[in-house]
C-alpha cells in the first residue's frame, strides 16, 4: 500500500494552513488622534473579504460654526471623503462602511484622516471583520 499524496505541492514544501475556525477581526483605535492606520497582513493561501468601518466622533463644545471631516484611503488611494457641520450641542460623528476583497498574498491598508475646526476629536476608530 502506498502513502502517496495527490496534492500538487513539491516534496518538503509546507502544506497550506487550514481555513481559520473563526473570521478575522482587526481594529485600530486612535483615540483623539487625527489619523488612524489599520494594516492587515497578507494571507498567502486564500482570498479574504472584509467589511471595514471607519468612524470619527467629535464634540462641538457648544460652539456654533464648527465642522469635522473624514477622509479614507485604501492601499494608498482615496476611497471616500466628507466634511459636515458639527451639531452645536453635544457629540456628532462621521461614519463610512465598505467591503473589500483582498486577494491571496496582498495586504490591506486603511488610513482614516480627519480635520476639525471648532470641534474636538473624541474618538477615531477603524475595524475590519472578515465575512
């Protein structure tokens, strides 16, 4: 009886890892900083699909005329941007959600950059959950 494998890999090369038992979750919480960066390393053996959520929370401090802006870059290219007037009383936010297929062997890099005038950054966060 032979113990021959029918896989096409060459002798001595490692077998591809098994699919993870649970989906990947990645997070970058920049607190009140003006930029957040999330870098997801490549998986050499499989394509992955992520739902990415970027959120900026601000507080106007009761000032009129305040505004806040969020710009999202994916792998160095601008994906989205928006600037909005900040509510005069209390907290406000800007959110952006998108899905991205990440081919095997490629990383995913997301940068969320903010700008504010008359408002205070409360929290800037990026999360990515594998579908």
